C-alpha cells in the first residue's frame, strides 16, 4: 500500500526509504513485501521476521487466483488506482526469484538468527501450526 502510487508507479527510492523509516518508528508494526532495498532497516527494527519460502507453482497459483478475484479492480491492500494485473515482468520476477533474489535474502536472514526471532515456512501447514502455537501461547500468558 505504501510502495505503489496510482497506475503502478513506484515511489522514488528516497521517498520510499523515508516512508519505511516512519513506519518502523511505530511501537508495533507488521510489514510484508520483498523490497530488498529496505530489508536491512526493516530487519534492524524488527524483533520477529517471517520468511515465506513457497515454490513457484504455488506463487503462480496465488497470483492467478488473486487476479481472478480482483480483476481490473484495486485490491484493498494496494493503493487506489492500481487495478489488479498480471504482466510478463511480474511473471519473470517470480520465475527468477529462487535463483536471483532468494539466495541473497537467505544469506541475510541467516546472519539475523542470532539476534532476531527468524522463522522460515515452506507451506500452509507450517504456517497454520505456527499460528496455532502463537494462539496457545498468547491465551496462556493472558489468563487471569
């Protein structure tokens, strides 16, 4: 919601970095996305980092499903004026991600494990088990 301007225009880098600094200055926050230029500052401010390591097939399935659900409309989690679309640039980005971006991100995440809560999930079952454990822990810590 913060990165894209109407018509899928990227926010200029300096402005984007300032927005991220403002967002991570809050007491609590959750941020998603693969914006590698701000990954170090986000990781530094975070206490917990979750990496969803899903395969290409699932990524493509979710992209197509999302497109069909929101075709030519703006999703609620995206800036107004950015209708849902699928283009070749995005298709190529998903295809190249395991070879191009993922290794760098994994190396970076590996260095954070000593100082942050870092979780890696590969499928929906792992995510659901983690959320269930969080609910149990939260309920136990908030009992009167």
